[in-house]
């Protein structure tokens, strides 16, 4: 049974670790994430961007696939299915499709419009027992066509959004989606500190978790970050392992072209990456 992220992140915030939010892109990705979480007895949030949802055949297909896998694989750890960087329309569609959590990214709207749309979505999600994440200040890089430069959020705006009753808050603190450029200035802990002072115990989210140095991740967790999103590193690991398999000519040996064999090394690479992240975030064994 899918659960909202609320209790997961509250516990993480109180015990100073972070829950891994792993973006899924297909069946292999989903199985790899669920298997790793179960093996490590860690709670997990499966993130779905609108682009990935479309690629997989629609939000209903994704929700049904995750629920069926959870049941057939005998998953016992808490699993949330979460819309990542959703539009207003996307959030509505995921609420209908059976997701357990949504993120409404209204960061590109004027603050008044972001507030109005959020008020409505908070009420709808909570009435259905779902959790909702909001964003203040855009995250750098590109996510499904939305491009941000890694701005830092305004702590006053963060408080205003937090006061609407959202369950988790993604606040820009200089983080970026995708690969980090060489001239990246690093996370702004001053901003994170100021945000935490305004929003109290509200669990915070760090988007663009791929490529942030370990010491920065640990410091962010100590300052209230309870959910960290990982996507790019899993994609890079998957691509590298698949390339190695093909360049070694293994796809031309026997039935090495069979997709079950062809995609196996990449799937194992995803699992290894997720394990590495869960160790860093401190969430292993937290589902017990």
C-alpha cells in the first residue's frame, strides 16, 4: 500500500537523516528502487516527473504498476509515489490516478498565484490522505523544460508557503538539476539556516541531490533537510553499465540481445547507486 511522505519525513527530520527520493523511468528502474529499499529496510519515495509519466504511458499506468510491483514483490517498507515538479494540471491528474503524494511547483508563478493554487491543492490532497510538497525559489538546471539558475529562496516567502499547511517544502539554496558545473558556488547554508528559522520543524527538501559533495549533504541534513532527490546519478550509472555491456560485445554472445540480459547490468548499477545514496543519507534500517 502506498503511503504519503508525511510520516516518513517527520521521522527523518526528528532523527537527522533524509529519505531518498529516487526518480523512476521504467519497470527496471522501479523494481531496482523497490528491491534496494526492501533489502536495506529503508523507506523510499518514488518520484515521477511529468515527462517520465507520459513516457511510461500515463500517471494511471505508473500508479498501477507501482502498486502491483509492491504487492507481487512483497515489499514491507514504506513506499510513497510522488509527482516531481508537477504543474497544477499534473498534480490534479496524479491525485486522480492514485499517487500518494504530489509536488506542485508554482515557483515560476507570482507568489499570490502560487499561494492560491497551493491552498486548493493542499485541501484536496489532505482530504484524500495524500501529502503535498511546494517549491519556493527555483532549482537550477532543467527539469522537463523548466529552466532555473539555482536561485536562493526568500525565507519570508518560505514561511508564507509553509503556513498554508504543506507537508514538505523545497526551497532553492543554490542547488541544480543535472550535472553540476565546475564554477558552481555550492549550497547556501546561510539561506538554509534562515529558512529553517522561519519554518520551524517543517521538513525541507533538497532537489538536484546528484553530485552535491558528501559533506554538504550531511550538513544540509543537520539543518532540517529530510528528503533528497536523486535522478541524474542513477541515469549516468545505468548508461555507463549498458555501454560497457554493449562495447564488450556481450549483446552478440548467445541471447545477449534479450532485453532482460541487455538491461540487467544497468539495473544493477541503479541499485548500487541507490544503496550508496541511502548510506550517505542515513536512512538504512529506518523502516524497521
